[in-house]
C-alpha cells in the first residue's frame, strides 16, 4: 500500500510579519489568521493522510526555519519546501545548511509575484538552480500560464533538476481559457521529466465552481503527465477561499476515478518525488 500524501499544504503564524501577500486584498481575510498542525488533524483523519509536504508562503529564510521547527515537532510533516533569495548569491550557504536537515526538500521562489516575466532566466539567479542540482534538492515551479515558455526553457537548461509544477500553473478557469495553457502544459509534459501538482484549480475557478468546470483541466494534466507524474495537493488553507478542503478533495477523487491511478496521484508520486519514506 502506497503512502497517502498531501503534496502541498501550508501553515503560518500571521504575527511573524512576512506574509505580505495576505494584505493585498480584502478577499483574503478568511485566511488571514494562524493555521497550525492541530487545525489540519481533521483532514488527516478523514482522508487517512499519512504524510504532508509543507510549502513556503513567505519570501524569507526565517519562515523556512519556522516550518522546519514545525516539521521537527510534527512526525507527519514529511518534507518542507522553503525559500532562499535567488538574487543574493551568498544564500548558497543557507541552501547548503538547510540541505543537511532530513526534512528539507528544496525551495520555491515566488515567481508568480515577480513582475519581470524573464526573472527566472536572468544570469544573476542561475547560481540558484546550479546549487539545487549540485545539492540534489527539489524545485517547486510557481507561476502562471504566461510563464510556460520560460519554464520550458528553464527545464531544458537544467535537465537534472528535480522539478514539480505547482497548481497546474494556474490556468484561467474562470475565464474558460484553455487552449494556450493546454498546449504549453502538454509540451512540457512530453519534452521534460518534470512532475505536476494537481492542486490550486478550484482557486482559479468561479467561487461556485462545479466539478465539471475543473474536470477538463485536471484530466488534461493527468493525460499529459500520466498517472506516474501527477500528485494531489490540498493547497490548504488557501483552498478555504474556494470551497474548502473537503469539496476539492472529493472533486479530485471523482475526477481521478481509476483505482490504480488513485494510489499514485494521492500519495505514491509525491512520496517518490519528495523521497518520503
């Protein structure tokens, strides 16, 4: 039996003060409060989730240290995806230090929040990808459909980098925008070894979304990457803005369907990619 894993969830303590994005819109008010491991227990129990991957939500080394502290105190937090400043080459020392922690997996620069669409290809940030490869760490690719071309170039440039695309690269579901995103996703899936997280789709849909609205996007991701390179993530507590954990989990289960694929998508692939035992 494969491990059941939530490949993408968050915890945060608002008073830490480095979650600037939370102040950007009144619509974020429902999640502008602390979320800690005890708050997640009901979902772990309900869906028999044995391990989770805790992902950064602030652009600071301090938040990464905070998350590793939570992981040290919480056996079921299997891995932490943190952050370093790609614009500061001296942060190589942080990567080297963090890589020695058994629960540190890799990093996620907040590319979706960077105005320069070509930022990821700038010469001054390439040291970061080189270090990820050298230290055998993971890279969570966070962006929008407009980043598809540059991500393809990045993945080609670093074929040995262990990469997973977050949130299916956030297709514009509420605008029923599909074709350009779908073509870019299919190309990356066919031409690179990267994985993709089946997460974040509900957040990109209308607030009263139905499974039928998400299905074409989810099925395209699964069809493109195959059942062995797709991993389900809750994106909790952000998912509270788009129907909640239960609605998204049940929609994903309905869409995935096939029993063999379920084991891989709801745990096996995340365990393989993040090296969770």
